[in-house]
C-alpha cells in the first residue's frame, strides 16, 4: 500500500497517553530514498518544540487519515534528544536519538533498515549493551560521514530537469507505507505544459540532484513525460498502474 507524504502533513500524532503534535515534514535519505524521520511540531504542549519520530515507532497499518498512532509515551517524547530542524541533522544526533530509543542504526547493514527490510517494532537490536566508555571511544575513532538526510519541505518545489528541458516541479512524495521507501516523486507539469497533468517519476530514474540549484536531474525527455499515464491523487495507486507507468518508459519494475 502506498501513501502520500502530503496526506501525512498536519496529521495528529497520538502517543499511548495522548497527542504530541502534528506532522510538519519528513527527513529522507537521498541515497536509499527512504523516510527516516517525521518532524512533529508539539505546539503548545512543549512550547512549539519540534521532535523526531522514527517509522519504527509508528503503528501499522498506516492508513490515509489524519491520525498517526505511535508506540511511545508523551514522557518519552518530552525527554528525547533535542534537534534544531533549521539545521542539517548530524550523524551524531542520530546516534543520540537511536541510543535513547534503543533503535538499530539504519546505516549499519545491507537492508533498507540496517539488518531488516522494514522498520520493525520491537526493533531488532544488536547483542550486548555498549558501555558509555566504549561508546565514547568508538565516537572518537569514527570518521566524519557524509550526510544524506534531506528535508521534504526543502525538496518540494525543486525543478525537474529532463534531458531536453524542465518537465515541472516536485509536488509530493509517494512512499511504501510499510517500508517507508519513497518510490515516486509527484511532478506537476503545468508550469511548462498548459493544461498538462501530474505524473510520477520513479526515484530509480533520478540521475542526480543539484542541491545548489534546487534541481532534480533525469535522462527522461519531455516527449516521454507527455506520453506517460497521468497520476490521480484521489485514486489508489495499484501495481497495475505502476506496470503501465514502467511500460510507458520501457523500464523494469523495482518489484521484479
């Protein structure tokens, strides 16, 4: 089942003992194209503080409504490590976060979520408990890593550059509701094609992203985009719809 990030925005996040706030945006991994955290604004409860919620904590099935249940208490969220969402989230902050919630590192294995394909709950944890001394020693000897977390709010609106010109801009993200993998960008073509349509761009067809110029680059052409199936946000995206999309571009499906 697929979900739209746009549908999640503004959703009320419910802990086991009450509401904690509303979804404001998401952080996704631009290498694996997977949502790693939801950014939740706590409103009056914590004086507008923003907190991160991992998909590990989200109760499945996700659904498409404006209510998101999480397997956390308000107290847990209140005491979670602070984050400045106006700055890039550092790997050290992620380590503090997953350490606090006892989550596995998604960058620690070959699968989408480290050692697992899905963000399971309870999570699969490494054997043994690392002492504070060992953790400090490991941190000192761990090289600085490239950061690949990106803000959905930042990337929304990026121009999509095909091989022969712009084909529109990023309007939304379509993700697998179980794995949280982003499968498609929703592209609004109407700023270059009067009376045009919304289309889906598979994240596998993205060649690169120019972060400085706010552009997503793909080798597709305008003619291919015009011939591709229209995307209807009000309709459920089925595997048959995906197959038609991939056939239109003569591309192999990710599920094969």
